[in-house]
C-alpha cells in the first residue's frame, strides 16, 4: 500500500496510507474543530473522501476549509439548503424539489407545491430543520450512472431532478442524509449536526429555470451560521437594512418615485431628490475641472449602424431596447456614451500634442432589464452615468490609469466611503481584439494597482467584451459592498472606428482609449447614499439644511428675517410658520431628517440669538453670524458625509 504525502499550511508534512479519509487526516492534526472540507489544488473535497481520490501523483498541497473562508461559507450554506429541503419533504411530502444553491449570506431552495408557503409552514419547516440537526445524520456522497440516477429520482417522485440529470455528464453524484437524497456535485459538511444555527427568512415566487414561460415555483430563503450569536447579529443587520431601504425612505422623504404610467425602471426625481442630485453633479463637475477634464454632451439616440460598428449589436444586443424607424432609417436609443465620444474625437485631425484628452459627460443611457430584476434605484432601465473617456498615447496610459485611481479615491471619500474592495476583471469568453492587446491592457491595470499599493483580487473572465477592467466596490455603514467605479482599457474601439493621431514621427498611430466611471450611475449611487445615511444626509447634501420654528405668532417676523438671511447665504432654509404646536413642528423636522432646527421665542428675539438643535437632540444657543460661519464651513468642506456636531462647531 503506497504512502501519500500532504503539505498543509501550519502543519508538518505528513504521510498517509491509501484508503485514509481526509477526516482521519484532520483528526490526526488535532484540527477537527471547525473544519468542513479539504481543498487540494483548489478543488474542495468532502472529509469522507479517500485521500487518493484527490491526490493522483503521490503528493500535493492541501488546505483546511473552515466557515471563515468564502469556500467554507458556501459549503456550509449549501448543506443548509439540503437540510431545508429534507425538512420540507418531511413536513410536506408532496413537495417536489428543484434546485437549492448557496447565495451571499444565505441559501434558498425552489419547490413545486400545491399552495404558496405560509408563515406557519416556515415555522414548521424551521422546527423540523432543528430536529434533523439534532439527529446528526451522516452526509454521504454516492456516484451513480445516469440511468440509475434517473431511476432513483423517478421512484422518489422528483421529475425536476430527472430533467436536470438529462442534461448532466458523468459522473453523477447524489448525497444522502438519513432517508433523504438529493442530486448534487458537493462537497458538503460531514453531518447535519455540524450546522448549528438556522433561520428561514422569507419566501418568493420563482420560475423554473428562470424562464417566465415555465411553471411558477415557490422559493424559501434562509441563512445559517456556526453560532446563534452570529446568526442573531446577522438578523439584526437585516432589520437595520430594512429600516434603511431606499424605496421606503424615498417615499417618506419625498425623494423619488416610479410611475407605471411612465414605465418600470424609469425614475422621477422629486424636488428633494433633485436638490441632492444637483449637489452631487455640482461637486462632480468642480472636481473634474480641477482634474483636467473637459465636458461634452451627446444625443440620446443614434443611427443603428453606429452600434453595429461599435460591436454592441453583436455583444450587447440583448441589453438594448428595440430600434425605432425614423424616415426609413433605423435608430437606436443609446445604451452607452462611448461611440459618441469617439465621433467627437474623429471630428478633426488629432496630434500627439493634443493627448491626453479627458472628456466627461453625465450621459443618460437606456438598457433593457427584465422586469423581475428591477429594484428601485439600484436596478433601472434609464440612468445617468458619470462617464468619461480618456484618449492617450501608449506611454501616457500607466500615468492616466494611476491618476484615475487617485481621483476615484478622492471622489468616493468625499461621500464618506473610505473602505473599498478592488477587483481586476480579465478576458471573458466572448471578446474582441488581439490577445496581445488584452495582455498589455491587463498588465497596465495591474501595474497601476501595484504602484498605488491597492490590494486587489482577480475576477477571472469578468472583463467587458472590448477590454479588461478594474472594478471598485465601496462598503457602506452596514458593511455591505456596492459596485461603483470602473476603469476599462480599450484597444478594440479605436481599431473598429479607425481612430488615429499624428505622432511625432509624422505617421498615423492609434490612441489608447480608457473608459471610466466613478459613481457608476447617479440613480444607483443615490440609492446607495440613501441606505448608507439612512436618509439622514450630510449637511452639504441635505435637501433642507435648516428648518426655522417660531414659538408664537409674535416671533414670525424675526424668524422670517433669519430665513431670508440664510437663503441669501445659499443655505437651504425653510420657515415653518404653520399654526401648529412647536413640539409637533420639531418632531416632524426630525422625521424629515433635517440637520438643524432653529427655534426662536421671546428670549432669542430679544437677545438676537437662536436655539439650534441638531438631529441627535443636542441644543445650543448661537447668534446668526456664528451659525452661518459654522454652516458655511461645513458645507464647503463637505465634512466626510457627517453633519457637524456642536463639539465641532464650538
């Protein structure tokens, strides 16, 4: 019997006899606590797997997979989905299983049932899951022939599983836990008892295979953790996220709406929301001017042949709206701004002395999204990109990309986002252009990240069809990641559109094109801001910065003069002189999340002061000049997304 050598980080090299399971290996290391599976050459294996099934050449590097790793969470939650499916089958035997993957922060499983799941059903299923956990059933992998697998699931009354098997290649694997069996590639945790804390969160409808022409199934969502404390912390986070839902706050604060008469995925910006958008745009323009950008404006439609020339009809057609006929010529509403900026470049001869050119546009584009994925401001059909395209010489590319990275950090930091995740997305399956150009472009992006000292992860195959890209995700106050900024190097479009400049040698050369967005889209970024701040926008963004409340009618003239003075200074002030009680007015101002409420009565009017209350309920007496000075300073400095406290203003 041959010996197999394993090298596991943090442990001495070990020799194992054939027939030994990974579980025995882990136990020999005294490391069983928390280990869910083992990875060999980046493939994960069940702990019950014999070592020789993973190691073919006598030795290998291996890793222990725990819940703390992304792989571990996926294995744990995929096993939790199987646990839930078993519970559903025990509670509702007629339910037919379809698929049940792990997802970010949880899992789901789709079932064909005679009636939608009720809250009482979920309660019974969750109770049954805990019973199955207590049974501590061993989870075992079985490999079957296609015919045997089909026979097995036909006998068990699972037609959806049979349909899935029809499309699979060998080997076909099935996992069992007690009497329950499910089709799955694995791996899974060793037993149901490994899963400690579970919670079913909600239900939804879902079409079989995501096709609206197929039968509607019932989906149950859930989540699981290794401790009850971690589960409860996560559930608290979910509750906080519900309170911050931008759709809910958008209604309450009168920021935006979506009208069925206008169309799904098309945003109506109300006055309060429009003020915030204007502030974002004003800052954006000011920052771009200082960074050496020029502004352009382009139409919303173009002749359809432009999109054929750019390649969008070949690679992006499913995301574009149907063409329209104009005088017998097909036109297309734009999904991108880049072909328009290219036409501006081509409008005259360019010299190497002209480059780099940095052209920015807040350009509204339209993309077809299925109605099922539309989600408030976060997934829409019409949105405004904070778009820019840079045309540069080859020896300028590295410097321009590095400058964009710095610019991105500054802009996102101004809104209070200092923690980011960076991804380098490489060549996808469907792509255009030469491999050599892809390698050059990818290296340029990677080198810029290395020089800036930005930690990053490779996102294989997630580049756009015309080039690789850097994607930057921000983290909000709840620790959630949001995709915002992107930087893309493009050798393809300059080639397709035959872009040239006259070089120092007198010959025509191709410029390099860099696509770039910082906020992503104004709509989506606005939705992120609403949830990040829970609607309590920083002073510089708040639609109403100050609300003034006179205590009685005799104080109205004094407060009106205060209101007028603040407006003259450019401070967004509102005078609430309704015939209502002062307490009600202050309470409503706090509900509207107005940063400051100024109250004036007899003493304030006599002394020429104001009682200034912030959103936390703190109060201080100030003169109008002192207050204006504090407000102007904080508005001008944009104070990292935080309304100034009185400790800062004294």
